């Protein structure tokens, strides 16, 4: 039988390559990876956009929960937004200082996964990794949804108000745009996103400063509080008075401000040298900016009595209030930069998700494809998978930020807690190692006297210094292990308390999905790892006999006699001259007789076996014939050589059957059976005519 080989011909392949180059650019050599590193300024745009963008909705998330009590008749409920923000700011500061220590202790990156795995064990490390992967997907979904909400808020009352009805489509388009930008490479995406990030920071800080000054100079400009009926409430809450549980719910909602703060510790290798110092400095910049902008936003909401509404964000509301008259144009600057930073905040996840997935793949907990860099030296498979799952999530939740928030932050604080607990264990081990090194040094100094002893001591000291060159920085850090352990222990306690509050207050609002999903992912990681370990054990050469001669038989299925079949027979005779059999499935008596007559002329001594098929099946009789040959000679190898022709045009594949695919699939799982395709390339009609001329 001779069937078309289902691959694209040259022209179509070149077209696909051209399209790929148009989207992601020219491929880069492996040694160019060092030049793809980021400066601190660009690194802030790539890794901090997620954290900084959360200031655009974190205060609003607090107000959404407090709105439950306000709608129930408690007029002073919104006054708690500033105290709650200050408590979150304290937690943010603790976490930022803790992650600075993580950056210096683990300069190779990896964040919570590496820290937890090395200090707490494999399972805690996998839990941290699963939590982060889930959070990265949610980060893309929430950020893009919030960015689209900023766009549709600015469109209210204009001719573009219809955009509000197409939120999901806008989200999907923006996810695709950011994915393609990241597929073009780390440095190119960083350069692309740097300007919008800094434009947002500058305009947002200006808005806060101008807004506070405007409030002090024109206190009468503050509008009256809106009616309770028009206030939007958090998803899943019922009207109730202000209680401790409701305050904890507002606190947990506001903790979305901390999401993304761990991103820099995951991406240390992406920075220019010295990586750790540059990453730590960038983290400090991010923490200061984030704290200032978050507190400033909550103060503005308090001063201007801004309350959450269905079709307009909190940022849009007080920007409309303060930017009037000659400054009215700046409202659109705020909305434009806010929308941009919210959309580009997803870039943080596109930078970290593929990197974390590559670490898991390296350790054989995820498919190996995630550890492979693409043409632009980025982990392309991770970027594509992140875009796909984020798109699915946005579609499932209708692009509504308030519906996605309950799922958010649980994974973040779980990874925070495991990372900080791992750092506590790290400093305990560092302290023990430091004490041991000091004791060894004292013993060496006081051990005996004499030239030979001094010579031995000097030799041992030189060897010790040589062997510990790479640990110099670790010992320097370990000298302050007591201070460090206090900082990380405080961070672990703070993040665990927040995690507990998040699970309690958000469990029935959607957090249960994350709580269930993380153990499922850990089990999946374990299953993947078991598979790779099993494969390695079965492929090992230990206990294997040396290479030995084998009996070899070649079977060539044919559907007639033509050039493609003759080429396959030539190949078969080349690899097994005396053991080639042609097999023909008899579906038509007359066609079979014609083949027999023609075989004597073209068969070249190859045995022809004709198999009857009363039910007109091609694959079944051939498989049974192969099984009989294997049963007759169980120690032999059988190679099935398939003659296949390749049509000149892609659409011509549709005109031919694909029985070879079914045959390959059926033979794939049979031991000691090898399937080889011998392609015969057909020419296009025009090309054939030119060749004849």
C-alpha cells in the first residue's frame, strides 16, 4: 500500500517559518543568552509590574467588603479602609525584607520552590511550586480583567460604551498580545513594557500628590456619599453589620496588594551581574513604590468618599473628581496608564511561570518540553501554556475581576509561608555550619607546635580556603544568622496568619477551588516524576549484555506496483537482502491477478504474500500477519517498510486515504517491531512540465 505522508510540503513549511519569524523575530544563538539580561530599571518593569499594578484595585477590594456593612446601614464602614491598608503595608514591609534575604541566600533564583525543596523537603517544595503556578495563571486573568475594566470605565458616557459588552474578547486579545511579546525574548519584552510601567508610576504618584493637595485646598469639592443602594458589594457576601469577620474579609481582599512581590526572587538569573545585588535593589524600589501608592490610594478613597460601583472603578471615580477644568485631560492619562499597567502586569507571570516550570521540568516533575528554550532563548512552551489556561479562566469567569479575586492570593501566601519557613531552616543550618567552622579553626590553631605541624596546618588551611571559595558569601551572610532568622521567622508567622485568614474568609467564595487544585497538581507532579524515574530505570545500561547479532525480517505492505513501491523495495533489500517479504491485501480478485502477473517482472526475487480480507479491512489482516511472524520467530526483529508518496500541495492530502497512520498507530506498541517510511515526493504539474522541457 502506498499512501500520502501527512507533512507539509516545502512551500507551506517556508510560509509557516516566515509567519513565525514575523511574530517572534529572528532566532538567537545559545551564547547570546548572557546579552538577554536585564538592568535594574528594565527589571523593575518586567518583574514589578504585577505588584505595582495591584494598587489600582487593592483598595477597591477592601471597599467592596466594607460596602456590605455600609449597605446594611453602617455609615462609617468605609472609614476602616485606611487602618486596614496600614496593617497590610506592615505585612508587605516584612515580606519584602524577608525576600531580600532570600535573594542573597539563593542567587540562582527559584524562589519559594527551591527554598522549600532544599530546606523543608520535596513535598513542601512541590506545594509551593503548585501554589505559584496557580497564582501566576490567576495573575494574568485578574490583571487583564482589571485592565479591561479600566478601559470600559473610561468609555462610559462615550460612543465606545459598547465595549463593556465585549470584555472577554478584549481580554483574550490582550493575553495573546502579551504572549507574543514575550515569545520575542526577555530583553525585547522588557524594553516594550518599561515605558508604560514608568508612565503609570509617575502619573499615579502625581495623582496622589495632586489629589491630597486638592483636598486640602478645596475641601468643599468632595461630593456627598452615594446612596447605599448604588454601592457594589464583594462577591458572595450578604448584608451584615461590621464585625471582626467582615474586617478580616476586607483585610484578606486587600492582601492582593502583595501578589507579585516574590517575582523578583524567582527571576534573579534574568538580571545583569551582579545578579543578587541588582535583584535586591530592584525589590527595594518596588516595595517602597508599592507601599506609597497603596496607602495613597486608600487615603484618596477616604478623603473623597469614593465607593465601589458596578461600571466604574474607584481610581476612575476620584480621578474624575480632582481632574476638572484645565486638568481634565489628565483623567484620561490616568485611565490610560492604569489600563496599560494592569494589562502589562500579566507580563510578570509570563516572565516567572515559564522559568518555574523549567525548574520543575529540570527536576523531572513536569514534562521535559518546559525546560527547552525556544528560538528567542525563552521558555516558549511555558509562555504558550500560561496564555491558554489564562484565556480559559477569563472566559469561564466572564472577565469579571471581582469574581476572580476570591481565588487569588491564597496560593501566593501559601508559597510565602513555605518560603519563609524554609529560610528559617536555612539560617539554622547556616548557624550550625558557622559554629562548626569556627571550632575547626580554633582546633587548628591550638594543635601542637613544630615546623612539621605548622606545615600541616598551613597545608590544611590552604586546602580549606581553596575548597570554600564558593561558600565565602554564604559564611559572610551566616555571620548574621541570628538577625536573619528573626526576620524570616517574623515573615513566616505574618504570612501564615494572612493565609489562615484568606482560607477562612474566602473558602466558600471560591478559594476552595485553589485548596483542592494544589494537592491535585502535587499528585500530578509526583506521577510525572515516577514516570521519568521508571523510564530511566528501564533505559539504563546496567546489567545489559553487549551488542549481539539479531535475526531481521522486513515486511513491505503494498497496494500495487508503482515507483513509490519499487523505491521501498529497493530500500528493504538494502537492509535485509535475503529476508524481504511483500504483503498484499486481497480486496478484489481481478486486481490481485493483475498484480501477480506484473510481480514476476518487477518483484526482483522478493516473495509476494497475498492475504485475503473478506471484510475489506487493510490494517487488521496485516497486523495478524506480523503477529504470526513474531510468534514463529520470537527472537527476531521485524521492520515494516511503508511506501508513502508526498503530494506537492497541502490540500492534495485530503484526496487520499491515511491508512498508514492507522497502521503506524497499531504497530507502535508492539515490541520488536520497527516501522519505517520511505517517502516518494510527487512533483507539481507545472514543475513536472518544466522538467520535461
